């Protein structure tokens, strides 16, 4: 069997439009694959070796981001030379790929690539797909190889199992991808015996959290009953915040605390707007605690990220530095959410009132809601040592006067 150049040209156009689809010609360094010209057979090979190199980086080039890959018609193996692809690009070990054989020829590649998780793909077994196979996890260089039968035309779907892969990855390029065998070389004069595929992800900074009371870096404070004070919910801000699907804070105030308001939310000197960048909801729980939820709007995260970069804000990423920070400036910025409260009459004099919060975030590239929780290691506390005064009716010592106010002279 020999492919005509006219047929080959059609395959090139198809692969260019389809993105991460490895059609019968090797032409993409990233969203598809690159090959070594020496590994070409004039006859249809009985088997084809498939090398998958999983890449991760802080960012990728504009061409890759805009086109989900870069053209490389007759490219050789990248062999670890990833500098031109983006910033700090390297192989990622420990990644689990799952391969499925496509059985329904009427299903388009776009429909296949819409199956972004193993759970979704498993639902198509015995209809679109069969023969689910877990590959060996990628080695320290990001590589995993397998040899597949290519005597007959066959199509495969590859999906990354995020539940069995490193967690610090976000935006994905060329994942999932579709592979058709056998593969012709770029001249249409032979078949490839070995192909190299380079799917990739952006590496993310996992957010770190901490909480203070009264002022930044303080974990303990005393207040009189009825005196307002601030808790400070703090988090580092990932450099690729625009890739996050969820960023939500939940704080449950003890029953001995009355919630008053959420103050000005800031990242360094950048002020974020309530009901524009985030929403605030409160709920009284059966335990008499007050649940406060600050939810950052998914559609606003790219805009917030753009503002951070436009203001030349340097984001603090170190957990120890976050705990010790006494000010929040553009030179070492983090997210601060002030929550104003006051101690009520349910407090026990001298007993510490502890408080923490949970940050739920999701940056996985599967477009499925699977948030991760994060809580501060240290729980700040407040206490009151003041006296309790109960106002009683002058005519009856048994009758109290709720809501009465006192003045000090």
C-alpha cells in the first residue's frame, strides 16, 4: 500500500484543523507527534512503536497556546530539547495514560476528544470503545512506550487519568488525543515504524493558606464582648490563576461569634470588587455557627490574572513567608480576605475561640468539577477576659432585660 501525495495533503489539512488528532501523517511536535525519518518502511509494518513524552511547563509558546500545537512536517524527535516550546518545559514522571480502541467509525475525533476523563470514556465501552488498557506510568523523563499492532487500520483514544497522575498540573494541550495506525511518512512513500507524541500541561503553583487575627502574622488576640475585630483569610495566588475552575473560601464562625461583614479583599495593592470578582453568602447552621462563603467567579479569574500581570505584582508563593508576612504589598503579594466579627454572650470567659477556613480549588484540565480542599496548619484564636453583665428588672431580680446597653463612666 502506498499513499498518493494528493491523499497525503488531505490528511495534513485534516490534522491541522482537528488539533490533537494523529492522522495518517506525522506533523505536530506538540499536539501530534514527530518522527525520525530513518524509521520508515516501504511496506505496512506489522507493529508500530508509540512513544509518549509527557511534558509540563510554567507556560508554552503563543503558537502552541493559540493553535494547540506547532507544525513539524518532517521533524526529528525533540530528544529533550524543549526550550523553544515554552518556559521551564520538561518531562513529567508518574503520569497515567489509558488507551481505548475505537470501534464505532461513525464517531468523530472531536466527539472522542470530548471524553476528557476515564470515567466518561468508560461509559462508552461496548458502544464507541473497547479494550481499555492502562499504560505503565511515565518515567522520570516523562516517557512511556508501547508497541501496537498496525497490520490493520485501527484508531485509538488516549486519555490521561488525572486521579492517578501528579496533582500540580492545570491547562492541557493535546490531551486527550486520537491516534490512527499505521502512519505514513510526510512524503507518502512509506510507513512509520516508530512515532513520538508530546502531550503537555501547564504546571501550577498549589495555593498555600494561613489565617491571622487582629493583624497580619498574629495568631492570638483578646477582645471584650461586643468589640469588633478582624480575621484575615490568606492565600497565595497561583501564577496561572486563569486556568483555575474553582477558587472558593468557606469559614464557619463559632456560635460565640457574631458575623458583621467581609472587608476589602486585596491582592497586594489590587482591590477586588464584591459581586464583580467574587460573591459573599452567609448561612446560619443548625449548630448555630455562621457559614461564610467567598466564591471567586470562574469567568473573572482570567481578568484578575491579567490585572496582576498588568500591575507588575510579584506574587508570594512560599508558605513560611505567607505566615510571617506583616504587610500585603505588590512586592510580595497574596490574597487577603478580612472577616469582621465580634464576641457575643455565648462565649466562655477565658476560653479560646478557635477559627480556621477551607479553600476549595480546582485546576485539573478535565473540565469536571473535582475540587481540592486546603485548610491552614495553624488555627488562630480569640478569647475574652471581660466580665459578663446581666441587666435585670428593678422590680424583679428574676426578670432579665435582653438587649439592654451599658455605658462606662
